[in-house]
């Protein structure tokens, strides 16, 4: 993982956002950098993203008091309108 500073976004996250439009970044990175700081950093790079926290199991209800749940997926998604072109 290439990071020059603790609060910078790793290069592989930028790569996956460019290639796929989303990235599963993991709890450790989100906890280290912070939810709001990730969104601010990506918006400074020109990415309008949102962070979704998806529970690992649909049968386990997420506890609202826990800021970074262990059994969850942390997914960054680019918010962009879907453009369709008719040929």
C-alpha cells in the first residue's frame, strides 16, 4: 500500500475508482482516515463519492451506536448521473 502520509488516500483506491467507479476499501482505512476526511480528500481529487457501510449478513441488524462496525463492507462509490446515448 503506497501512502506518503497517514491521512492520504492510497493509490489503489484512486485506480479502482477510475477503472470500476467503486472500491471496497476496508474498515482499517476508513477508521484511520475517517469517513468525512475520505470524502473531502476524494472531492479534492475531483471524485464526487459517497461511502456506504453494508452489513455482512442481512440477518444481523447493525448497531447504530458503533461508528465502525466489524462485520461490514465499506464501499466507496462515485456519484454520477447515468448517461445514455442512443445511436
